[in-house]
C-alpha cells in the first residue's frame, strides 16, 4: 500500500493547524488577561504563562468551555506581584476573564 504525497501533506497541514490554533488560543488568553490588569503607572509585565484549571476548581465550573488559568508576573519599581486570571471562551465567541485571588 502506497500513501500519496498529497495525503501526507494534508495530514501534516491538519496537525500544524490544530497545534497553531491551540497556540493562538493561549496567546489570545494572555492578551485578554493583560488587558484586565490594573492600570498602574510604571506597571511592566515580566512574564506570563497559561496552565489548566486545577481539578478541584474545575469540578465546580459551570461553563461550557474548559477554562484556562493565565498567570502574569508584573512589577513596578516598588513591588512585584503575580496576577492570575480565569479565561474561558463561549460558543458564540465571547470571552470570560476574571481575576482569581489566591486563598489564604
């Protein structure tokens, strides 16, 4: 059995597209969370990243899409802090971004 080069190219294209879409979603999450940061003079983003929502919080999630946690490390000359946000997208393209305050 011989696999045509066209079939291989299509399969690789689909894999690349799905990987790119996942990367684009995470980028969109970080951008939306960055827009939600407090507007403070001199605030600079040092680092950002995404992670899945912890299982114990996911058990209480009522939304339709699977949420992502966005962590943004920011700093000013006076302090450094981490802001965490829940990001979820809706079926109509709307997004939900809310700050998560760690429990003490």
